C-alpha cells in the first residue's frame, strides 16, 4: 500500500502546488479590484481540492488549515463577506503557509507551527470580526443553534474498541448518520491494523477522524454515538477551538490515544530521529518523494503526445517503404528505376526524423508563464514594501521554452524585476514631478526569434545615469580615474562584479552581487543579455536564450585533423588575418587590432597541443568570439559547415574537461568536442601563467 | 518435443558451470605486451575493434580520447600507457574492451585499449592468490590477485579501482 500511496502522494503534492499557484494568481486578480464571482470560484475550487486531498492522505494539519481558508472563501462566494484588501492579503499569506506545510510534509521537515497558528488565529479573527461577538462563536449564514462552538462544525475522534462489533454496533451506520448532519470529511486511521494473518475478523481496528461542518449541535452528535459511548474513545471538539491550538487540543482530548493516532503518512515527520514509525515502509516512501524533487515529472498536453504517435506512424511507413526498395534490389530489379524511390524515401525519412525530433523537444517545452506567474505576487509585495506604485504588464506568456532553461532563468529574472522596481521606478511624488503617471510600469515580454527566445524586461523609471555609473567605476577602480566611456559601454558596467548603484543598500536589492551573477547565469545557458537605457524614460534589458539546452547551432571549425564545434551564438565574426594588425605584448601575448579594439589571439592548436596545417597566422582564420563579456580571437585552420548539433555530456562517462562544454556526434559517427569560450579563456590564462615567455 | 522440459537440479548445476564445489568466477583475459591480464567478465559490456578516437586535449596521455558508442560518449584508456608500458602501434588485433566501471558512487562506461583479447577463464575462487607486494608493472593497489592457468600467470585487475583513479577520478573521490 505504501508504494501505491507514495505514488499518489506525489501526484497530490504536484497538483496541490499547482492549485496553490492558481489560488495565488486568482487572489492577485482579486487584489487589483476586478473581483468577479468566477475568480472567487476558482480560488475556492483550488482550496477545496487541496483540502480534500490532504484529508485523504491524512495530512490533517493541512486540511484543517485549508478548511479555514475555504470557509472564508465560501462566504466571499455567496456574497456574505466583502472582498477586502486585508482578507486578500491574509489569504495570500495562507497560500504561502500552505505551500510551506506541503513542502514540509513532502520533504519530511517541520512546518513553522507558530506561523500556522498565528495565521489560523488571524483567519479566525477576520471571520469572527464581522460576526461581532468575537468570542469564538463564528457567525454562520442562516440558522444558529445554541451551544459552544456551533456553526462552524465539529472535529470528532472516533476510536472504537476492538469489541465494538460484538455489541452489535456498526461504525458505518454511525458515520452515515453523522453525514446527515452536515458536510462531513472522514479520515480513516489504519495504524492499528494488524498483519492480515493476525487479523480477527470480529474485532474492530479502524479509527476515524471526522470533520463535520454544519449547524449540528453537540447533543445531536452525542445522540448518534449514544449506543457506542462505552465501547470507544470519543473526542468531540468544536472546529474553531481545535485549529487555534491544534497540538494542545489534540493531546488534551485524547491523551495517550493521540500518540498512536497520527496517520501513517505523517509518522516519518514526527518520528524522524527514531525512525520507528507505526509503518516502517512509510519512511523510505517519503524519502523517495524528496529525492525526486520538483523536477521529477512534467505534464504534457495530450495533443503533443498524439503528435508524436502520428509521427512515429509515419516513420514506420517510411521504414517499410525503404525496406521494399531494399527487397526489390535484392531480387535483382533494375537499380536505376529504384533509385528515385530510394531518394524519395530518404527525403521522407529526413523529414520524419526532423519532425519527430522537434515534437520530442516540444515535450520538454513549457510556456514561460510558469516563470512569469510568480511576478504579479512579487511586484505586489515589493511595491507595497517600497511604497511605490507599480503596474506589471506581462505579454507573450504563452511562449514556450525548455524546462531546464526555464528552471535556470527564474532567479535571474526575479533579480532583474526586483532591480527594475527598486532602482528603476521612482517614488510616486518623484514621478509626478517628472510629469509621469505616479504608477510606474514594468513590462515583461517574451517571444521567439530565430532559434532563440527573447525576454525583455523594461520599466519606465528614471533610467540609468551614465555619469553616476562612471563615477562609481572610478571610485571602485574598475576604470582609470577620469576615463569616460560612451553611454552604452557605461551601462554595461552594471554587469561588472561588485558593482551596485543603489544609493543605500536595501534588503530588496543592492547587495552588489547581482547583475554580474545574472549575466553569468545567462551566459552559462548560452544566452546573452543587453541593456538599453534612456535617462528619465526607463531601462530595457533584453535577454536572448537558446530554446533548448540539448541542441545547439554550431559552427564546425577545423584545427589540424580535429574538428571542433563553436556555438554560433558566441561567434561575432570570422576574418582572414592581416599580419599588420597583429601586435605582441612583451613577446607573450598576441593581440589583434580590429577597428578600435585589441583582441587577444588564442592559437587553438597550441592550447590543445595538436599539429596544425601551419603555424603562420596569415594562413589561418581568426574567429572572433565573445565569452564572459570579453572578445577573443581563435586561430583555426578552416571553417567548415554550420549545423545543429545534439549536445552530449562528457561528464556522464568521463568528467568535465576545461575548455569544452560537451561533445557531439557528427554525421559520420565521429565525436567532435564543443568549445566553451569562458573555459578557453581560463585555460589560456592558466597556460600563460604557467609558461611565461613561451607563447611567442 | 515442444513441451517445455521440467528443469532438473542437475541441469541447473550445469548451467552455472558448478561441478561439485560451487564458487567459481569468470574472467576475460587480454594481453598487454607479454603479460596476460584479466578482468571480471561481468564488468565487460562488449568488445569492439579499434576504430580511432577523438582526442581530448590537455588530458593525461593514457586517456586516448572519446568514441561514439551508439550515441553515448565513452572515454577510451590505453592500458599500456596507464601502466607505464611502452606504447605500441595499434594494429588489426588491437581491441577496445568496453567496461562498466563503478566508482565514486556511480556507474560509468569506459573503453580500454589492449593488445589483444586472449581467453575466458573459469577460475575457482580458492585458486586466486593475493597479489605480490612488488614486481608487477602495475601498482599493486589495482590488483585483485593472481591465478595460474596452464602454467601461465594471469594478473587479475581491480578494474573499478584502476579506472576510477588519477585522471579518471569522479569529482573529488576515488583519486590516487
């Protein structure tokens, strides 16, 4: 059962996290004022399925907490409660809290109980607040019966003694009667269940945790249990009090019973060090879920799968067609007449293969909304915190990109958006003085261009101040005092390590380890980032990323007998070397003067220790590449084809080799190594340091 | 004829090659110069002819390079060079033994270049002798033992350890 359970549990977690995302998005819509019934319904539905799921899996804490949230939402839904900013904020916090609780149950950690209690109390206060009495008697729409804790419902611990059946009682009947009293949720606790062989069919082993919502009174419930009172351990508490102090209440009511009763799935969390939970198998199951992490599965639209099935069907047809050609050749049919068929078949095969490849790649593609979705919340929190008014505009959020790229681009984007709000957008008054709307705009836009995805982050804030950047660069010694740069070059300074322009360091941004890391992350994905800015008008950052990490547009280059692949994105230009433009520095390093820039030359054959066609600079070609923000000239013997290559890891069976990002297999089946520009720079530096004076 | 034969106990014994005293291990032996080495046959994935490699710059000389093994990039190690023996010309008999190496907590596929594959030996466990502390051209750390087959000495390699050492180490582990 545990294997099955853990499998379903994973699905439950996945769906719950999705549900929470949905809630968050919808709550933010509520926040901006255009609350319609459908939005509230969406939130309610998501909360409801999380509650149901968590109760099924015995995550009592989660289901109780969600229940509170759900009750609030229910009231908003039927119009008996206005949608206030306060409530929405509280609900947003509850979403965070639930996320944390779910994370904790999945990874076997401890949720922040204090926070849960605190939020639970706030939720209660909010609900009771407009009930007026505030004494733990929540107002319920419609009828209200007398007695403590009514209205909201009851939490019932029902643990029959083993001899229950012998007294002629049937727990099912009791549960059924309870269900008549209102909306009911039952969690069965099977922890007392013995092994099958040891089971006595006439004994009762199950226990139930029942959450009953509705206007039922304690008497009504008592009546149902009247016949079995002496044959079971029974705990009946009003729901509200229970959630206020979940742990204390549980222990008070049930005493020792409570220790046995935590449902199987929670036991690993509770008994982590001892590891001797009631069901030993539960522990490894939870562990496995943790190891799998969030990257363990991916949801694929059925249309994408159908696409692939169709393509495979076509592939099979092509194969049989080619097979026929082969057979007829074997039978001695005239080759000439078959040649045409063969070529047609091969062309079809090529098309099938390409389409199949694209379709398979598309499985890994997700809309960028997965990343974008977190921004409304972030902008909401951040602008509140900074006292700025910010409007976030998302466009192109259906643009798809590879899951791996997506996971890696999230953090850099967060950083850039934070920067835009913190540094870019001015305070409302300042904006008004500058004749702009007090509400700043931050725009996120994504679209495909060629084989790349472009993500733009723009704001209409104050823009970058080139003068200030230069002053800072002088002060930090990044630039010789007094030397100026054209504006575009000055903007690039923000990508320099240890460069932060925030006048005072806030906890939002400005720790000085920002933009350089952002650029490095983006570069490591094979992408690039550019910045444009206009003083007073705003700043726009453009990120260019490859759609996928497993295929690369490559330029094949030849050095001696070896073929290497250069990522096309890294290449700026290729040229024949004009000897007059080559300058040597202290006999060690060669520089090539290209327009107004001196570019260091790396002789690949020398770096790799291979025999080249020739060692004369003007016989080879210089490929100007960019990496780590600097330019580099690679001396190669020849440029060959440009083609897409599938990236294969060297690390799987070998190890990371400096200077190479991986390998690929060429059309003839041989392996070619893929050059990594920043690795080459390191390699060349190390080489220059270890053997001074030899490189001339 | 068509009905499946019930499997008898003595048949099973035949299959496992056990006569009466069980424990035997199978080794694949190969030649390096005049010496005959052997590796646990269960480590061997396949044997293929030498067909050139793509060299990896700036690696130890015994790492000949990488090959494409049905879409997987597999490094190839020259065992002669790894053991410090004189290099030899690769000829038609030169083969690459593709091995599954466990080291540093994961399994890797690697090829080793040897002069020729010699034989498969079925060795009783008790005939394995501990390696000498000196004398072989191989660091005794990488030896599992010695065995005598028809008056010839067989050097049994601890291939996992050998191919997880030095340049081939996984991350920080397995060095030495």
